[in-house]
C-alpha cells in the first residue's frame, strides 16, 4: 500500500471588493486601500443637515478648493484606524515612560523658580492653541470630502488633543498636581499682552467655514511656527538655563509634529498640483493669513525669547510652500 500526498492550489474567485477593483484593478488590495477609498456615502441621503440646509451630507463644497478626485489625498503613512492606534500607542508608551522617569527622579527639583515661571507663562498656554488645533482638524473630519482625508484629519485632531493634555501634565508636575500652574497659565492666556494676538488668531479662526483654509492655517503656518519657536528655540533656552529635563516631556509633541508634517506636506502638494486655480487660491489664503501669524508669534517671541527672531520660522514656511508648489512673494516679509 502506498500513500501519495498531493497539494492543490485554490485560486480566489476575486482578489478584492468590487469598489476597490474599480479603482485599483483586480489585484490584492492593502488593508489601507480597503478601508479608505470610496467608502464614504455619496448618494441617497434622506435629509439635508439642519444646520446647513443648502448643503448635502458629505458635501464637497464646504471648501472653495476643487478636486476632480477627492481620494487623491492619499496618506503616505497609510494610516487607517488600526495602524494609527498601534503607531500612537508606541509613542504614548514612550511618553508615559518619560513622564514617569521625570516624576520618579523628582527632576522638577532641578528647575529654578525663573525656569518654572518661564514654562508656566510661555509654554503652558499653548495647551489652548493645541485645543484650537484639535477643533481645526475636527472641522476637516466633519466637513471634508473623501475618507482618505477625513480619517487622517480625525487622527490629527486626536494628536492635538493628546498634545494639549501632555502640556497640561507638565504644569501639574511643576506644582505637585495642585493646578496652580495651570491657573496662572490661564491668567496669562487671557490677560498677558504677549498672548493676545495669538489668542485672537485662535478665536477668530474658529469662525472660519472653509475647512481646507483651516487646514492650511494649522498645518502649514501655525505648526511651522510651533516647531521652530516653541519646541525649538524655547527648548534651547531651557537647555541653556538649567531646564534641559523638560525636553523629555515635550518629545511627544515634537514627534507628533514631525509625523503630521509628512502627511500635510503631501496633501498640500497634491492640492497645488490639481490645478492652477487651486494653487492660486491657497496662495491667496497664505498671503491673507501670514501677517496674522507673524503678528501673533512675534508678540509671543518678543516676550518669551527677547533675543530670538521669527525669521527662521518664516523661512520654514516658505520652504515648505515652495516644495508644495506655491510661489510666495517674500520670505522676509
């Protein structure tokens, strides 16, 4: 008696879902493609939004930007919910370890009163800026069109909420969880002249109805300033004045901003490449918003970093704009 073992190869009837096959062809799809492309409802809505009866649900006219295919805004990180959560969980584990290390070693005792006051007055109020950023990106998620951009916006919104919370925790570490530092930061945000242009910018931006204009404001203009001035120059000042240990508490913010920039630069480049009208529109927005950004961060920098200049941050904005395909007038203006 002989035993002969044979193997059979079964070919799947189809490689992927029909809607994915229509876009990418009959080949195996990635998980990102399956859960991101062409899944947003586009027809057969039962009602119009009561708060905007002139629009339909998932209306692409919530922005003046025009795209032939709104799914062109592919995320180079290929984040869908599972991938995003796993990536940020690793970042959060590192951040929690850093915060635990700071508390365990009682590193707050190494900070002078001047350094603590600098952090309270000129760093902690950025938690309000981050909460505003959260709302900016929520606008993109709520009113954007195409799941590839709306899901990435809600992920970014959660990043900004996390950054606001981590900044708040720095304040609690400074005062032993009494909340006194956060109250002082609130008073500075409301009453300190150095913060009023930035506060005005944040409050007025929340009345803006065009979600992509808010996207440009936050991801290109404000974030470039934050990276260079707050988590760059202010961080360097702390290093030079005995506050080096604060850097391990702001590392999460730096990593998040770097990661978000990889995505936002691609989105801006895609929008600019779509048409000359889009390019001109975004350039008009930048020209309108840039003076407000300069005024807001100049006032903060003059008080927080008297010897610093915002020119480097402006040059970053112009370099990012150039790479995205925009032509701005003067980097020193």
